C-alpha cells in the first residue's frame, strides 16, 4: 500500500472515528421511539398548590402508600383554608388505610382530619388505634388529648397530655393539670 493510500485510509479512519464519537455523545439523528421524554415542568406547574403536584405524582403510582400519605398531607394543609378539600384528604387516607390498616402516618392524619371536620368522637377511634400501634408517638398522644378534651373527657385528655409530656421528656405538672 502506498503512503498516499495509507494517509487517505488513516484520514478516513479518523473522520469515521470522529463521527462515531459525536453520534455517541449527541445521540442518533433519528428519534428513538423507545426513549421516554422527560416532561418539562412549566411555570404554571411550579406555581400549582402542593396537592396538585402530589396528585400528579400519584397518577404515575396510584397505589404507592408514601405518595397517598403525601397527597393527603398536602390536602390536609390546604383544608384549613379550604374545607372543601377535606373529602380529598379522606379519600386518600382511606385508600392508604386499606393498604396498611396500622399505618402510623395515615392514622394520625385521619385523626387530625376528623378534628378539623369537628368530629372528635370519630377522631378518637383513629387516634386510640394509633396509640395502640405506636404508644410512644407524641403527636398521637397530643391529638388524642385534644380530641378527648373536645368531647368533654377531661380525665382521658389529662392522661393523654401527661403521656405526651412524658414522651417529650417534660416533667409532669405539679398542679396535676395536663398543661393544655
């Protein structure tokens, strides 16, 4: 092989190698239908309330317990200002509790929801179940004390608040009250 042919081959080889490197870095010129496109988040989506963003995530994995709880939590936060969202909270929490009847987060959120709905007697049922499942859960004891107080069970409320103080490492109150 002549030197000019070798130079031509090596030049061709270098050109082909460069093209292959570029294609591998940039990607094929023809769209690959098997590649999934990553959806771009629009400004409107970024400005959407947390419950809308949580619902969108839940669409991809409708039975994901964590996403159900996150969605319910987002709606519950918004339900303070917009009580119409409470039904959505209940719907997500009921689905979560069907999957995991003793889920600590779902039970606590359901108790908080029922207190928001001004249904403390119903909240007590969820919160008592929660206290059986997680007796050292301070938030459960605090919410249970609140619900018991709302139905007029001051002794039960005092016990729950005292338990809350114990879990938090707070000394008992000297006057025997719950501190609430």
